[in-house]
C-alpha cells in the first residue's frame, strides 16, 4: 500500500536543519506539495558553522547565507523569516505565529534548534544579561560581540580588600607576533566562559581581532567531550602561542558589572579576571518548549522514531538539535543534514523505507592557526598493565604482520617523521575486541595524533596540529573499512621510500575521492558540475553543495577548479577516470611529516611514539 504524501508541510525553524529539510523536500517533492517555513531570526538562513570565521574577521557576514528570496520564490516556498511560531494545535493540525497567522498542516516538522545555556552565576540575571555579556550562538550574537569588542574598554577597577585582581599583561607578553599585540584603539580584554568547541573558536576569533583573551573552563582540559587530556593540554599550549590565556579547572562564581556593563568574572578562589567583554560559550540546550506545550513526548529532545516522527503524534516530526533519535541528541550539523535527507525521502514518498540509524561524528575545529580533527572514541587509555616494551619484530606482529614483514614499514613511517631507531615503542598483541592505541606527540610543533583501532577497524582518532592524513583517517572511520597493516602510515602518511603522492596533481585523485565530507561531494561530482558550466566556487557550490558546510574544503575545490580550467572537457574527463598508483586522501593535500627538531635550535626535541594494546 502506497503511503499518503502530505500536501501541506510546515517547517518551524529556518536554521541549518530547517533550511536543509526544506531544500530536500523541494528537491524530492511531487507536484502539489506546499511548503511553509517559519524562521524566528530576522535573517534569511545562514551557515552557523561559519560564524567563527565572521567573528575572526575571516568571512563577510553577507557571504554565509544559504538561500535568498529568489530561491524561495523559484521553488514556491512560503518563507516567513522574522516570524515566531507561538503555539501548535495538534488536534486541528494548525500552528499559530506571533503575527496572528494560523496555518494548517498535514505534516509538521520541528527544527527549533537549541538555545545557549546561561549559567546561574551570582550577579548574572539569566533573563536580562548586562551590557557586554553575550552568548555566542546566532548571527545577531556575532554582531553584538564584534560591536562590544570594538567599544572602548571599561575604566580600570581599583582592587578592594579581600580579593585578588589579575595584573595586566605587558604588550607582547605571552603572545606570538604583532597580530596579538594591543590591537586597534578601543580594543581591550575579553573573557570567554566555556572551553568546548565553540568557546575555543570564539577565543581564537577574538584574539585575531587584537583582544587579549582569557578562556575559562570548568573541566580539567579543553574540549573534554572530544579530546583526551593530552590533546586538551596540547591545544591549550597552542592557544597560548596565539594570544589566549587558558584557565582550566576554573570555577566561575560570579559576574561583576556596573552601569556601563560587564567588568569582571570572579572565580571560586577569589581571583577577579577583568575585561570589557564576556562571551558565554557554556553549551546549548534543545529548544523543546513548543513541543512540550503541544503535549509531545519530550526527554532531552523531542522523542522520535527512525523516521524522525514523533512517538506521540504521527503527523509531527523533528530534526536537528531539538530531535532525540535512539536516545541521542546530536547537536551537530552533519547529523541534522543526514536526518533531513531521511525525513524528506519519507515525507515526499521518494523512499518510504528510508530510516535514520544514527550518525558517526567527526569534529573539525575552525580556528585560525589551530588544525584539529577528532572522531569516535578518543578517551581510550593505555592503562593495560600487561603492556610491555617490544622489539621491532613484536611491533610488526602487533601491526598485523606475523612474519615480521611490517618491520620495515614501521621503521619507515617513523623515519619519515624524523624519528630514529632508539625511540621508545610499546606494543601488545590485542585480544579480540580490545583496543590498539597508537599515539604520537611532538610538543615543539604542537602536534598530537592518536588512533584507536578495534578488530582491525578505526573506531576513534585525534589529529591535532598536522592534518596530512585526516582525509584517509576520516574515510576509514566513516566507512568502517579495515585499516592497513602498517598502522603508522595513518599517523605520518607514506614513508619516504614508498610511492610518492604528488599533491600538485589533481589528476591523481580518483573520481570517487571525497572532497566535501559535509555533503558527500566527490571529485567526480565537481568535475561533472564544471563540465556543465560551473567554473567558480560559487557555481560549484550551487550545483553540488560543496563548501556549504564547515567550509574546510574550499581550498581543495579552488585547486580542482584551477586545474580543470586549464583542461579541456575531454581531457578532464579522461584524467578523472585514471586510477592513480597511490591515491591521495580525499579532500586533503599530502604534506611532509613534521620533523622532531625546533627550527634553528640545533637540538633534538623529545618526541613520543607509542603503539599500545589497551583494554577498555
């Protein structure tokens, strides 16, 4: 029996989840389907991932929007931006908005996203924030932070009895280069509260604008959800060199302000960290008020089944930050887009069997001067008491070559990274289901790499400071393919004695190489779009969606276009069909592994490599 396709679809929320859902519905919907989308923000939809670039001054706010009025008109979508839905009548299948409109629906999609958490600190009214205290969540927040950063700093506060006041740092102290000096007139100091992904991005963005930044985080290390303690410590060191002072295990107790606005954060130990701007990056909470008021099942988010359909009402669906699928609220863009595709296939009838079974999460940090990718299980430790020092033959065996043939590859990969045969390696042949953990640390260059492998497949990774192998590692994680016998090539790339992979030749990149992970765009798709007339990044983006996610693939897309524009269509198509001897990782350029010495130091810097078998 053919499922009935709803004729009236209403989407509440026009952020990244809602906008992608509308896009997918329009692309797949049969004739006669009407789509109405409400967006509470006054802006047309924009790429929230790129807000950190806007904050850092690396992107123009006008360039991060997703769809304009012409797109909605062309596809017959009734877009109501700046209009808030105030109520849902599930019995009558209607929504009410703050402009007095009442709109009926056959299917209602909730894409209400999440709201920033404002911590209940002494001196901070969570319903009416003081001036110069701003959460970092929306485009309006971004504008407010930029305006506050440009405002004159507050007058110095005289220390009062019984408290410590943080001394001002001298110009250039603890920073690297002129970018991090005093900055333009009017710039001062900023405090970012919260050292998760968004907090790190905000702190780095403000530092690039010339502000002195204190990043305060309650946990023992930064980004504790995505990183282990070693990576978190390395990230803090990297940020120090970029002009950000990191304070971990720091408990904020109070916020101080005067008539002009924020003046200081008081820590539990009595320290006052003074600044002219406080940015709140304390996490987000799913916005489920509408759903709860309508009587829908809500736990952490709106509880949905594998069709993204509310378990309470079969005419209501949820996607993105507000959806709780299989007990999980993801809070990231990639899962929201995967959910949108499944939901649209179900609503439009193009694939009634479509189901959402969860997402594999890859986190990429967008902060100038900080290269970071983390995925899967990252906190597995080396704590197995039977771990022991090993010979090269034992290391080869642990790498899957019982006859010892991997010994040369192990040493070759280490040599490619500038290591010598005396470097310490430990290994244990893991039992079934136990974890192999490979790690590499180069403090001088701010590099930390860790791979977690179970039963021959990659289940987690951290790559910090050097991402030359990130494309290959991410694809192995996404696809669940077996890892190579020589594990260390995933840390350092092929050894110098192996077949080289010239990064300057896109012709050596196979057609199915993934260029844009956010939208699963391959080199072949970009070549096809180019042959159809897409000759610049904007045209390729419109044709394939490449670069519309995190934006990290823009350089790769531009490089491909430069190469393609020097070809004729027949040559480009022929080159794309060539299978290279050793393909480069999709979407990544091949780079030389980091050496162990500090440039100009004349000394060797300690570098640690380990291959562990840790049960967890």
